[in-house]
C-alpha cells in the first residue's frame, strides 16, 4: 500500500499511512479469490495492452477548449506524487523548468481516489485558491483494494469523474495521468487486477475526447519495458517493490509532461 510512512526500501513491513483513510487489509488475498484469476495469463495482458494512449484530441463535433496560460497547478494523487514521502520527482522537475508557475502539491501517500475526491471537496476547493491547471494521478491503491475496500472499477471511475467535474466547473484544465505499471507488486497484483488496470487506463484515456479533461498522459507504456505490466528496472531503482519508481522514472514522466501539457509553461 502507498503509505506516507512506507515509501522506503522497507516497504513490505509498512502499514497504511493515513489513520483517517479507509484501512486496507494487511493480509494477502484469500486463496479462493486467487483461484478465480489463476487461469489468466500475463501473455494475455500483454496482448491487450495495445499501443500507448496518445494525448487525446477533441472529436470533430466538439470544439477543443483553448489552451490556458499555465500559472497555478494543483496536484492530486497518492505516494507517487507525494513529495513528503519521497515521491513527486516529476513535480520537482516541472517546478524547475517552469519557474513562473506556482505548484500546490496536495498528494497524499496511501490515498485512494475516493479519498482524493474528499480532500478536494472538503479541504482544497473551500480554500478558494484559483488554479489554471490540475494534475490528477491516482488509482493504483484502489485497484488492489477491490476486495478489502470494495473499490470496483465503477466506483473508481465515478470518483475520478467527480474530481474532473469539480475542477472543470471552476475553469481548471485537468491533466489526467493513467495508472503506471505495477505488475511487480507481487503481494497484491493478480491477472484480474492487471486487466482492471488496462480497463481503467483506457477509460482515463477516453476522457479528453469526451471533453472531461483537457489532456491525458499515458504513464503505463512510458515507464514499462519488456513485459508491459512491469516497471523498467532502471526506472524503478532504488525501489524494488514493483510499484514505486525512482529518480529516473520521475524524470521520464516529467519530461513527457514538458513535451505535452507543459510545453508552453514559462
């Protein structure tokens, strides 16, 4: 689990960081649940991962919203974006490359997207701060909490939709990042959850054509090599849990953001 206190090389021994967050079971999935997914193969997942999601453009019948000047960016996410626990390297790169832009990083290690939504609606938005853009990067905690917290794809998508809508109604252009590869997180990863990851990422990638977000970035193929569900080892170091990625991975994600949504930043 992506806990603030857990973002270290001793990850397996850690517990969920936020005492107010929905607790996740510390035990592995029961054998009966694993039996249901044992028949699925990694090869099948590789076959269905397909090509990277391109930064989506609007369909012919929908006018693409004009690009806004980037001046204030909100980051909503989990430990992969939380600078307080060793994540958020891509945010640091953006901050360095875009010195005139203010970044407000509200990511929290261990958060599922329902917790991100609650923080947005009860804490961040009531503050009244204006943002031109927001990066939303989360979902992996939900995907492996399907049994322990009943985080179904329908619920994950509903919470992300609320986040996108809450921000869009306030004139914020949302940059949605897909779930990064986590197939090496062997304690919790199963073929079924791997397929759910691909389904969720395809749904996220479809939000820009539908006008629900401004742009998308597909981190899944960007950070994988060899087996598509696995992080590239050199990008993951120094972490070895199969889920978190290190400095090189964050630099690659940050550079992709600079080539895409942040290409006009100052």
